[in-house]
């Protein structure tokens, strides 16, 4: 079978080197992905998430927690360490105390761990209880939605997913102007 040449044209038809046409490490997984927790309380990351983590954050442990008490969050450990540095260096009495409380909650509900070969992560029991997700519950409690965002993965339970879906499905009158101001095409 004859292999066809690949056309590597960039903007305005300029030729580009093959490695410049795509950068999978920067091209995150898009969209929401529904997954089920298994009988041990683990989520299995979709293949796209697993490969993206391997490209961007090779061999890193992951920290799974919640900082806002409404959704879970999976951080590559290097990203979590940057967050720690930020939170530990907040100045001012009120803001410093608030950062300390956020950090305390993140550790209370969090667990750092490696992802197994099958792309599974254990959701800590305290986090499952907080988010009302996990095995043994109703069908809705076993389902979560994942979204890649800011170098990590958001985990939404059904209640939070439905809340955000309801809000996002109601267009605001000024959204067109807002998107235009941000220069979103």
C-alpha cells in the first residue's frame, strides 16, 4: 500500500514542520465524560484523559480532593504543589485564614496516589461521602462527569452537573457581547 504524503500547512498556507502542526501535550481532552465508580469507589479515566496526563505529567502521582466542597478535583502533583505554594503564602489575616481553611479542607478530603495501569483512581471515602457518590448507592450516585480544566480534572456529581447544566443552558442576554469582548470566535 502506497503512503500518501502529508500536507503540513499552517495559517495562510505556510509550510510547517510535522511536529509543529499538533502538540498533543497542550491539546487537552474536551467535553464532558460520564463515568461510573466501581465497587471499590474508583473512577476509570477515559483513554484520552489517561494519555493526556501521561504526556503532560509523565509518572506523576495525582492528588484527588475538593477545594470548594461542591465538586471533586484531580491534580497532577506538580500542579498541586504550585497550589500549595500559593495558598501557604497568602498574606493578611482574613485572606490568610481563608487560604488555611481551604488547604485544611483539601487535605481532609484528599488523597495522593498513582493512577493504576488501567487508568483507575480511588476516590477517597470522605470525598465520596461529601459528594454523595460511590458504590452501594442509587444509580445516580455511581455516575460522575469529568471535565479537563486548568491542568486538572473536575469531577461533578449528578446534582452539581444538573445545576451547572441548567444554568449553562439558559443563555444570558449579554453573552454575545461578553464573548465578543473576550475575542472568542
